C-alpha cells in the first residue's frame, strides 16, 4: 500500500472519530434526545458508513464514481435511519425499549453495506457490477478479515493503554487514566487506531487470502455432516408426523437455522468454484442430495408460518420469519436447480444464485426500514384488522402490544380506537385502548389453566375401585376449583389422575382422595356439599414414585390406617411423628 493510500485511510478515520465525538457531545446537551432520534440516527448512519466506505476502498480514491456510490448509499441509509428514529420513540415509553429498533437498524446497515461493498469494488475495478464472481468472493472475505483484525488491533491497543494507565494509577498518577477515559480522546484515538489497523492489513493482501482460504477449507468439511442432518431428519419425519413440529413453537426457527448453516458451509466448501474439487464424486452426490432437500424445508417453514398467520395474524416476529423464508427460498430453489443441471464443474451456476440471493436480501432488508415493508406497520395493520372484523375478540386482543411494540403506528391506532364509535363493542374497545395508552411496562397477569368442561374433566379422572361411579356433584366442585385456579391438577386424558374412594376418618362416609403428585388432596362431603378436607403428603408423591403407586393401585392395595403416634401440638403448631 502506498503512503498516499495509508494517509487517506487515517485521514478519514480521524474525521470519523471527530464526527462521533461531536455527535456525542451534542446529544448530551439535548434535554430529551429521544425526540431527535430521526436526526441523531441519520447522522450516525452518515458518520459511520461514509468514512468506512472510503477507508475500505482507498485504491479507487481518485475515481468520481467512488464518491457517487458512497454518498448515494450513505444518504439512502441516513433516510432509512431517519424513518426508524421517527418511529422508534413515543412519549411515555421507556428509553431502553428504543434500543431494539436501533440494534436492528445497525445490523441491517452493516450487513447491507458489507454485501454491497464487493459489488462497488467490482464496478470500480472492472466497470461492471458482477461479471467476475471470484473477484466478488475474494473481496468479501478479504474485507471481513480486514475488519475483524483491525477491530482486534484497536481492542488490544486499548488493553495496553489501560494497562499503562493502571500501572501509573498505582503510583498515584491519575492523569493518564483521566485522559484515556475522556470522550475527546477515546473517539478519535479509537477510530485512528482502527484505521491504522486497516491500512496495515490491507498491505498484506496475500496473507489475508491465506487466512480466509485456510479457514474455509477447514469449515467446508462440516458440509457432509449438515447434509446428513438434512436427509436424516426428512427420513424420520414421516414416522413421527408433522404434528410434533407444530407443537414445539420453534420448529420453524430451527429449520431456518439449519438452512442458514447449510448455505454457509456449502459456500465455505465450494468457495468460488475455481479451486480443485476436494470431495470425491460419491460425497459430492451425497451433498447434492442434501441440497435437493432444502426446498422441502422451505415448504415446511412456509406451511408452519402460514398456519400461525391464518390463526393469529401477522406479528413483528412473523414478518421477519417470512422475510427469512423468502431469502432462504432463493438459495434453496437455486441450489436445487443447479444440482439437477449437473454441470461439468460441480455447482458452477451457484455463482448466479449467490449473486441474486445477496442482492435480493439487501433489497428486502433495506425496505424493512421504510413504510413499504416495515414489520411494525404490517403487524399493527394485521392485528387491528382482525380486531375490527371480529376474528379476534376484544377480550383476547392485546392492546398493550400496540402501545409497547407497535411504535408510532401502534400508538396512533390506539388513539383511533379510543375514539371508535362504530364497532359493536365500541365502549369496551375505547376503555381498553385508553387503559393501554397509559401503560409504560407490560402488565403481566397470571395465566390460569385452560378451562375444561364437566365431560373433559371426567375423562381425566380414574376411580379406584373402577366399579365406583364418581358423584357428578364432586366432579362439578373439582371443575370449579380447577378452572378458577384455586386447585392445581396435573391430570390429562392420556395420564388420568387416580381417585381413591375410601373412608379416611372412620366417620362411616366415603372420602375421595385425588392423587396428583404434590397437589394430591382429600375431599369430603358435609351435608351434601363437597369441600377440600386437606392436602395429602408423602415421600413417594413425586414422579419417581408414580410407577410404584400405580402398580399398587392396579392391585387395589390401598387402605386407610390409624396413626400409631398422636400429633403433637405446641400452641397452634402441629407436628407429626414419622416412623423409621
């Protein structure tokens, strides 16, 4: 690297550091910084992306196209950041809740910048955007290694600075610690150190190629394993059924993660298709079979998401899941198509698939920072539509979701709902909307058990002896206790609770003992009314003793016996003697 190129990088790093420091100082002078997020986030997008683009492309500093492309991208992301900042904060919402949207903005900005940077370098070098895939591949990984190593260089620099300041502090010399802790020192020095790291590693291009090539060569050998997982899971799925997938609630996330790892490891092994094929033919065919299963996973993910959306509508998470499925679908369908074409060079046309998928992903991600594909706007519109057309009842609708998760869109809709007069339940909607607008944090309410009917609870109880019929009045009493949350029962149709019918207190009347682990209780009838007489305790009430208990019950080996030892009372405190 020439001295002029190194000076260029350090100059832009210095400007970036000073810009970040000035921004921080300005924010500290604002009474309510959240009100200016639309400006603050836009300025951060400019100060971070514009210098960084110039620092990564110093070889093309004399081309006007570099200035045009860098400015265009930075202004685009500044506009998206302004929109996100405007939507992020509403009066009364805690400041920390805005950081989630800020984190998403940062991730999208960096990832889209990183993906587009090799295309920009390709255009500057060759006059075209993506004609040479090997160039794009090499530029992307080279940039990644440079960024990581420059960040590590800056981090180690600060470790040594704090070590130096700490040693002098032991000698009661606090000047150095105060200096490096000041913002006017920290911002410029960090940026300059990072720029120096970039310039040093940029001068070692051959070494960088060796680093990422060696790393990818090692990671590529995990591709057969992930192919085995893809095939094995699909083979096991018909024997277990799809119902188990939907019960988990996170099967779609697991399948998307598996697809993401498949894409990454395939590209780590395949790289740019210019190197010697490392896998034997039979293993390449096995990997190809694994790639052919990817569209099946896409169908499963889409079906699972479709079920949720049909039942409950769109939420922010489901919009993100849909976008992830769309991006993965480009890779899955593209790779399957390439496998079926069976080119002379293994997976040669995966180049076009990667280019299309990368540009498609960047486009989608940037659109999520605009009203077009804003997940918050889509989720709010979907949920409110379900409320107004009756698909979601007013009592089940989550008004706090609009307040705390819906950002500005949700709060504007809440204000509209608070003035609603046309809905058949307009009074209740207005009341709940007004209450939600006063909320600052989530109101967590204990969730009771899912209500059962008399017949459903009856199926979850097994009397002993089996010839005895349970009193319907007892089942009604137990049902009221259970549905109201006064009594916990760990019963189900597949694993019913035993109900023992026997005289527990020698009063000539039959009591009922419901065995439900540590929630086992004794019930008695007084003047025709059932009530809880007490709680049953014992050393074998846990799950480990359940099998033993069930074996004795099946043999009808149960009875009520008097205590050999009387209870000891000290004041109102009761003690029982447990024999050994």
